[in-house]
C-alpha cells in the first residue's frame, strides 16, 4: 500500500516511531520525500495474513503518534482518557 | 459565536471534489460518502474547524476506526478517510459521531478561550495563598505530631 503523507499532519518522528513499533509486522519504504509530503510504501512481512489490515494499523499508529506530538505542543492540551493504541 | 452552518460536507465551496467521489454512493447523510469498499470520505473545512479541533477529534477516534488525513492547504480543507476496524462496523454512524465530536471539540476550544483569563486568575490566586516555604509541618516527624492529630 502506498500513501502520500502530508507533513502538516504526519511527522518524521512519528514515522520513525511507527516503523520501529511495527518492525515485526510490516516494512516501510520511503519512495519520495519532499518539503510538504513524503510518499511511503507499506508491505506486510511474510507470515502476516492480512496485508491491508496491517497497513491500516500502521497508518493509524502513525497518525496517533503524530497527533500526540502536535497536540502536546498546544497550550493546555489534554488528550482525554483514551488509551494509547499499540501494535496489534 | 458557534458555527450553525453544516460543518462537514463534501461539496463545500472551495472544497469541491471530482473524480473519485463521483464513484462513491450517496448515503442518507448527504455530506458523507461511503465507497464500495466501505471506506468513508468526508471533508472538514479548516476555516470553520481549526486543525487543533480536527486533530483532537481524530485522536478520539483512532482507537475505534482507521483514519487517514489528506490536507489540501490551498482549499483550506482536510479530507478524512475513515474505515471500520471490524467488518460489521457501521462507518456511517461513526461518521455522524465524528461530525458531532467536531462540534464538541470546537465548543470546548471556544469555552477554553473564553474562560482562559479567569482560570489563570484562579490558579494565580491559589498559588499566591499557598506558602511553599513553610514546610516545617509537612516534613516534621510523625512522632512529634505538630498538628496534634493523635488523641
């Protein structure tokens, strides 16, 4: 699965964190990198049955980590009581 | 002033779509489109809802569904792709909840802005009354019982 990630939403730090967290589930390749966006390709590792779901889980983790970083910079940010998601 | 206009819709001025949305079938809620694969796509106008509000809203939903954000800064909008984590998930209902949560978060943001000065005043007053230097009682040996708690 290929996705173009806007750096206005997604961050490099979160991408690194997500890639590390999902290193046993999928591999992530940066296809193209620009000032406003990066294009990545997500491939499930052998043994992972549902590639689409693995990619979606990775993207959700990436979004979650990115939003946490963005919101932490905002004054008085309270993220509520929702549990942080983890690789499944 | 709270926004009263439709807050999330596909065919907003300046956020109009072509191409892929044409293939999406219309759902009962007119500003939500659901594709054949069950993926839902809505557009949030960031001129109405700041990205902070959008981010907070998305954050509350990432444990329930898959989200992918595709901002279009030229058109001041963000395309939200939503799909359920379970095959039986009702993404249409999730989208409705998402839109309501946008209103909720925007209201919270406005109230926080309106009450910021009074909250800061309360905290300032609370800290002004506290004497952090007088720690003799707090650090006293319990056997000395400086407050006379023991009978």
